[in-house]
């Protein structure tokens, strides 16, 4: 592994130690607020930064090292060109920073698309990977392994304690009126959503058969198979998940997709009755849409959606692959919401093992009971190494001082971003989208999100587009004030150049 540079000679702002950064063991270093004694929110600048008007990280293809050139040439020759990548090659990272093979440093405010919750090259994650790889890497699901059971237990008990899937934060986990929960492990978010849709389809057939005497779930006459989804959603790129990802640019090249899909609009009350009918077996929705633009579903609408699902016997699935696992500051985006809007199934993936591939489906017992041996499976899902890393990461993310740190940092980031629409009213929409550390800047001109992403990257900061009109900020969950200041200073400088 390459040694990290002692100082940054390419970026105008050298990297400083952040008082918010967590240690590799999960305990927090000095200066971290506890939930009992919160630190005051730092003061917000009174004018936009202009420090980064000049691009410092432009790619000059004529003056790159042979190492970089060889990698780019090899990739062009051998890798399927489904990504439009910039012409540099990442080499290594640490915390919220990465370096390319030319030695340039970048602040990663995209966190591998909301994956690297603990940042890059985390010592604790590396230690677990090393130790577990020397013990047991893979066994398949023909046999039990201890880490899958431990991680499943942790997911369930945290949900019982912190809210979600019918558990209220105001009730005891042992309350007799609360549901039981089961876990299925997969390799990715797409596979988690595929599993959730399969489970819901089987439940729909069971409920159709139980609704009248003489029916069998495997009858060709069963009509309870339709699935409802929503505009601007993103649930994955496999044929099933893609079928409920209602965005033309993703779907059209691969049509025809699965039949029986109905598409509605998030927060549209009037359309719920026609969208979710007696033949609907499943409804899948993101409480906060990530890829689609950082659009949040309103609590009242989610309550109405849950009620409509109950009326017709449809399974409600919350895709929390991007917004779950403390990204919003709580375990699930829906954890603090009334139980009247909680789903039957939650899917997750991205941050669960900090970049090691894993996904999971969390299912109420009332729905999970339909699944028996042989009804679903996976070769790699729930492997000892994936679950060992997942257990380590989730244990640290759920540590109360860490959760307090997220709240502290997100409050400061939100405070800084809230100034931008006032300073750049001709460019930005008036409201900052999202919650916690999944935030979006809405633009009035749909050409400008991509432009800002490019300008920021040329100044050493990674951010992402979201939907047609937004830029997405999803940094590592242990990001600190120093990184927030750098990211927002660069964004302000870029917006100034765009005026």
C-alpha cells in the first residue's frame, strides 16, 4: 500500500485533524459531544467563500504519469464502458480523503455513493477483514456461521430499541403487541430489493388463496401480483428491480420489463386509491429518494399509504438502501415516524459493511412466515467475512456518541448549506432537501448540477448529481467540521463562478 503524503502540496487547504473524527475502535476522540452534553454549533460564515475560484485538479492528459496512462488504456480496452469516468485513477484513501496516482488529494463527499460510512482505510474494518479472512471466508448457506446470526440479531435488536418495522421508540422491545422480525442476507441493494419483491409476491398469492374457499396459491387465476412503485425512484439495475425504477433513462434500453407494474407519485394523496388496488401485492418506496433527487416522503402521506396497503392486503416495502443505517441520523429514516406508517419490509445495503459487498432484507414475521426452505437463496449472501465486517461497522455506527456526532455534524452542514439559496437565488431552489447526512441542493437549471459536480472535482471535492435537478451530498458519517468547511467553501466558490 502506498504511503500517504505528509502534507498536501496540490490542494490550497492542507488537511487538518478533525475534532469530530472517530477512532478505529469505535470510541470517539476528545472534543466529541455526548448526547447529554452537546457542543455548541460553530458559527456560520456571513458571506460565500471565494477561496477556490481557480481550478487546482484539472486533468491534463498530455502530462500524466505512465502509471496513470497505462491504467486508463487498459480500462478502455478491457472494461465494459457503462460508466463515464473522469481521466484519473484513484490509488488510496484515508478517512474522508482519497489520492490519485498523480498524488492529488480529493475530499470524498460522495463516500462511494453513500457507502463508506466510516471513510476509507478504516483501521477497525481492516483488522476485521484480516482476522476473519484467516479463519473462514466463505461456506455458502448450506451451513451456519456465527457472524450471520450475530449481525441478524444486532439488526433486529437495534430496530426494536430505536424504532422501525412496527416498533415504537416509546414501547419496550418485549411488548407483546410488537411484531417479530427475520433477516435475509444478500450481496447488494439490488438483490435485497429483488428478495423483498419475491417475498411480497408470494405473500400476495397466499392472501389471494386465503380470501376465498377452494383457492390455491399456485393457481393460474391468481390476480394479486401487481406491484406499485413511484416516479423518480431507484431500486437497482437487475430486471426485477429495474422494473420498479421508474426512470426512462434506466428502463428504456431494456424494455420490455416485468409486467404488472403501476407507477404513482410520492406525496400524491389523491392517486393512492387507484394506484394500490385489490390486485396489488407489493408497494415499494424510498422514504427519502436518493438517486432520484433527495425527495422526502411526507409522514402524513406515508401513513395514508400504509393504511391503503392494509385495506387491500399489500406488502409495504421501504427501500432504505441509501437513507437507512444512520444516514439520516437515526437507524432507519422511518424510525422516528409513527408506527402507523411503518413498513412490512426494509431493505438495506450500502453502508452496512463500509464497502464490503452486503445487502439485507428485514421482514416482519407476519410476512416472513410465507418463506420456507428452498423458496429463496444466495450463494455468497451472509458470508462469514461480510457479516463479521457488517457487525463491526453497525456496532460502531449505533454507538450513542457516534450518533450524537452525526447530529452535530449534520446540523452544521445544514446550517452552512441553508445560506446558499440566499446568496445564489438565481441558481438554486430555495429549500435544502433531505435530512441528516443525505442532503441535496436543488437547481433551477437542469444543466447546472452536472456543471457543479465537474467544477467541484476540479477543485478537489467529490459530490454527486441526484435526479435531474439536484446535487447530492452524502459524506462519510464520521466526517468532521474541517471537511464540511472545505466542501462547502468549494461549492460556494463554484456557485460564484457559475453566476
